[in-house]
């Protein structure tokens, strides 16, 4: 998608240097992908603290043995 945006030149130069990208497009795609990856990781981390798993070690072992016995 073609888009025209006004970015601070110094910021874009730093992104180019930091990412090692050879083009502005490559640099911006890398930054956007990294942003989305971090947001996904943040959501997973937040969810991990909210999961209430009522696990019984003996029941888990028995289920695993049943699966192996097939």
C-alpha cells in the first residue's frame, strides 16, 4: 500500500541505522513487525498471570499414560 507520511528525519535515520535496513520501506516494515511482536508478547504475558489451571499431577500422569497406551 502506498502512503505518504511526514516523519521526523532524525528519527527515521536512527531507525535505518538501528535496524540495518537498506531502504526506508525495509526499516519501517521491520519496526512495525517488531511493534506487533512485542504487543503479542505483552498480551501473552498478561494472560499467563490470569490463567487459573486446576491441575492434579496424578491426573496428568494418568492421562499421559492412557494416551501412550492408546
